[in-house]
C-alpha cells in the first residue's frame, strides 16, 4: 500500500513539473488556428495561451496561411514568449524552413536519392533547388554525363557548358548540411558511385577494355566502356602516348574507338591508359642513337627550359635554352614544325632523356 502511495505521489510531482514547463524562444510547437484578421492571425497554444503572427512574419507566411482554415493545426516557431498585448509571437515561415532542414538532414543520414532542379550556375558549380532550399552542387560532384569536358584549361567554356543544365532535373545525394550557415551541398556523382562501384567490381587493374572516346579536354580524354556504357574513365594526357603532346586532339577524335588499359580503380572512379598498350620506343633507343651522333629533328614545341624536338622512332629530345642565350634568340633560330640538324650531346635511356645541341 505504501509503495502504491509513493508511486502516486511521484506521478503527481511529474505532472506538476510538466505543468510548469515554459516555452522557449526558437522552439517548434503545434498550434491551432483561431482566426485571421488583416493585421494578425491568432493561434491557440493550449495552456500556454494565444499566439499571433503579425508584421513581417505575417507577410512571410502569406502563402502558408492561404492553405489553412480555423481549426487546422500547423507547426510554428516561438519568436517571443513575451510579445505585445500578452500574445506569444510566432513564425510559420521559420517553422516550415526548420522542418525542411530537418528533412534534409534525414536525407543525408539515410543516403536517399532526391530530385533537384538546377536554378543557376557559377564558376564553381550549380545552384539547385532542394525542397525549397538553395543547395550547391560543386562541379567536381557532377556525374561524367554532366561534367564539362572543357572545364580544365578553359574555365569560360566550362561555365558555358554547365549553364546548359539550368532548368534540368536530376537525382543527387545530400553530402553536407549546416542550417546555421545555410550550407547545403549535394552530389550527383555520389548518387552514381554505388552503382558504378558495383559495375567496376567486375574489372581489375591491368585489364584491357574496349571503349569509345566520349569527351576531350586539355587535361586528357574520357572513355566510355563499350560493354558497360555507365562506366566512363579518364585517360590523363600523360597516359596517351610516350611522347609529350600539347593536345589530346593530336591523337584522338570524339566518338573514336579506343582500346585502353585499366591502371587504377579508386572510390568509384577508373583511370585508364592508352600509352600502356603501346610499345615503348625508349626500350631500343640505344640502338638508334649515340652521343655525338648528328640527327635531323622537327621542332615540336617551346617550353620554359628550351625546345622539344621530334626525332625518328617516336623519340623526343630537348635542346636547352642556354644554347641560345634566351627565349628571343632561340625563336630566331628554331621555328615550330620546321626540321633542323642537331647533334646528340648526351643520352640517358633510363631517364628517357636526350639532350641536343645545334649543329655548328
């Protein structure tokens, strides 16, 4: 009997404490619409009294208020518990926004894919609408289908390409959420990663695959797998050929078939090489060239150290700028695409380096 009385007393204490709970500014509560007036809209907060939406908050909530009638319940945020006239000042717009941020955080935690609409762009990526919130989709988080193939090396062309995505809708995953700073970042690439990772599990480093050149950029080319078109890999410019080249367009064209070797698979991305499937001309260079030998070569390009010279057999040599005294003097002697006689000053096959001098 005594235990029963003790439990009853404890429950009464809990009820008494709950009845003394006060509302706090910023808290989200459920309220019931009492009436609408031109200057304010009144809500019932039960034992806490009456709340009001007025002034700027009334204007902000105009669209929300059109959809509710007296007796309807809705979420509101406490703006001021000691408002004018004894009313509790409320915000419907802020409560709605806060609930959306909560939804967005739940999307991040679950990894669920959600549709967004592209509303704008900037040099770094796209602005998208997610549940009414403004979110950022960085260029690096675009899928291969949407990633601008000219983004590196020509920022303006990259910006022009992504502008074409404005108005489009596609699926993304939420990857960063911070309501305090209004930071909301999404990724299209993450959405595809799980599927691509699964597809890539059937491939391994060292494997040769058939592909189609799907994009050409200053930094390399994109190759889409013939047997799995969802997979698109990158061949960096340094993996296109054993020679130094200025532009991938010297070797490949868009939609051209390309046989490539997988050199790395990492985080749902695949890196490829065309060079690895070609014979290395430097393997037999000692049989072709010797120090002191006179050779004919075509001026391929200038660089900060001198000039790159194309020799026979797919080999390139370098003539240092010190041979001429300076850049202007070098360009008076050497002309791109023109052939000239040189002498091999030194040759280091293990470093893939031939140093040339002008034939006197």
